[in-house]
């Protein structure tokens, strides 16, 4: 179970073509490069903000860089991660719930895209909180993207445990990527402004 599971048609999501036309996007790129190369202080990164700011682009680019370096990484969308775990209850071997959850806990880099969009059942909250807690206590790199503000991850984090972990240590960074959506910025005058 070593597949990264990057989104289809995401080959263009690289650091080389990420446009930093806003200062906050340059900050997001810098933090992403630190996680991808394991050279800086950033080990946990939360990219927050509205749609079309490049959060998923950077998350995929981080995974790609890890894979280029021969290091395992796993990319998943929060709601699909939970579906994958639920499906594992009916399977044996490496596809079983236990094996899948253990893999997500221990993979050297885990990226969770669109955290906070999950159906907030008690089971879903428990899975996400346990996963984040395990990675926190074992100092394993984690990248999350969310359209929500970090302190408002919805019902998936009502006690703010995940939010707190994402901000608690010096090796954690939250980048609030605020601004006009990329397509709208590009539309102004035919180029990104």
C-alpha cells in the first residue's frame, strides 16, 4: 500500500509553475518548499482560504517532490479518506481498515486535502483526531488544505483539537491564503495581477 494516489490530471501541479502574484502566495510557496525538502523549520503545514488560491496545487507539488526524492507520501481528500477507511471494514489484508489506518498514521508524509468538508459523525471526528494526534506525537509531516479558517474546521473539530495541533509547535505553520481567486485575478487584464 505505497501508492500516493495523486489526483488525475494533476501533472501540472508543480512548484515550477506555481504563480506567486500575491505576497501570501509567496509565503505559501516558501513553506511548501520547506516541507517538501525537509530543510526548513516547517514540518506541518495548513493552507487555508477560499477556492482557487492554489492550495491543492501546492499540496500535490509537495507530494511530487517527496516521491522524486524516493520517499513515500500519501495524498487524500478528507471525505474520501474516511470512505476508504469505512470500506476497509469489509476487506482483509492490506486493504483492511486496520492496515489502511496504520498506513495513514505512519506514512512519512500525509496530505489531507479539503479537511473539514467531511460528514461530521462521531466516528469521522474520532478517525481524524486520532490520525492527527498520532502524527503529532510521532513528529511525522502533515499537510492539510481547507477552505475554512483554521479555528473553524466545522463539526469535524468541535473541540478545536486538530486546530490547536496545527498551530502549537514551532514546526507548524498556517498560511491563510486570502485574496481574489486565481481565475478572477487572471481575467483582469488577461494576466495574473
